């Protein structure tokens, strides 16, 4: 198992490099950049001295160099201007819109983003697992029909609309404001148990809003996979030999049906981040979603590039976790010589 983990981690390095190249390439596709737009606005207003200063910034941050050279400088494999380091040196870049290092812009939002995504993943699996088993083992029952209708509603209702509905109902019925990830009095306060409790309390609504669509999809997939296993011959044989239904379900078909269910961990993370951008704006959540949206609109390439790369790292970590869980759950998976079953 240790050798497998080492191989998977080493395999993530070239994958992450390719993702970084594609991210940088896509960000560079639109004509111009943040400084180019600023120069056009300053020249239109007649501020030539400020435009000259921005041209100096272009040279200082290597924006006047060829594409491959800019990419190498951003990653940290190519020597850049004096004082300009890359990602490999621990420098995340400079945000032109906020006029401060990227680390200072996204630093407070990264931990909250990770906490929100972990809480949402846990919510999706904790809710969808028992419901999916119930729907599969009681096919065409009233409960199955009820959960099916709820699943279709979860897939059909946009997350941001559900967030607006919960905001309205909480304010109308209970007089509560559920926006944000903590009470305003704890925003600049040092960490304490009260601040942690406030964050956990405010996590409930965004976790439900963001995880609804993923939960509905997981329920449908687990139900379909488990129904397929329950109709196979080995289940019929086990039932004919008198195995109790609970033991028969847990020992064989459920374990076989969990493979796609577990493999979706890595695919779920990027969909949660991308799906939470508008929800974060609606619920006023201090995550990287709104920052990414502003960075893409203003063509703040270093800021948007780092956030997209951060999401890619979360995805790769999710893939690694799903592979490890698959090795534990499915006895058919082996990590060793090629050809072993």
C-alpha cells in the first residue's frame, strides 16, 4: 500500500504540471491582460505618467515576455525579473486588482473553502448512502417514490435559488440572517471556541445548499448500481442458501456497488467549487469562489491562475483518497505486479 501511495503521489506531479500549463494557456487566451486594460483607460483620460508606471509593472512582472517564458517564470522553472519568484519557490504571484500579493488576497479564504468543501462532501455521502440503499432494497415503494421525487427536485432547482429561498424563509419565519460563515463580530477576532462554534453553525445552510444537487445525483447512482448487483446470480444463490438479507446485502452486493460511489469523490470536489461560486455571492460566503469570479472578469491572471490550480490540487487529492478507499472496499483491486487480480 505504501508503494502504491508513493507511485500515485509521484504520478500527480506531471499531471499537476499539465494542468498548470492548460490553466495558464486558457487564462492567456483572451486578448490583453489587466494592465493592458488599465493602460487603455489611463490613455483615454490623458494620464500618460500613470500609463508609463503600468508599463514598468509589465516589465517587472514579465508580462512583456513570450508565452512559454511567462509560464516558466510563473511556475518557477525559468529565471524571472529581480525579486520575482514562481510557485515552486512559494510565491503565488501578485494581484493587480487588489494591489497586494495573491497570498494575502486568498489566504483568509482558503481554509474556509476547504472546510466548506469537506463538510459538503461529508453531507453528500452521509445523506445519500442510507437513502440510496433504502431506495434500492425497497424498489417501487412509497419511500422510493418519495426520495425519487426529492432527488429530481434537488437536481432541477439551482443552488443559488435554493439559497435565496432559505435566506428569505429564515428571515421571514425566524428573523435570522444566515449569510456568511460566521457572525460579524468574529470576523477580525482571534480564533476561539466561540468563533469555531459560530462557523460550524453557519456551515449548515451553505452545506445543504451546495450539496443538494450532488446528494441527489449520488442517490440515483447508488440506487442504480445496487439494483444491478441485487439481480445478479450470486445474490440469488446466496438467498437460496438461506443467508439473512442484511448479511447478504452488506457482504456482497453493497461492496460491489460502492466502487462508482467512492470513485466520485475526486469528481465531486471541482463541481462543488464551481457550483458554489454564485452561492457564495448570494450567501456572502468568504470563499475563493467570489474572488475567482472577480479575477476572471478583470483578467487578474496570477490570482485566477492560482485559484484554478488550487482547485486542481483539491481534485487530485480527492482522486487519491478515492483510490485508497477503493483498495480497502473492493478485494478485487490489487496493487502489485501487473497481471495480478
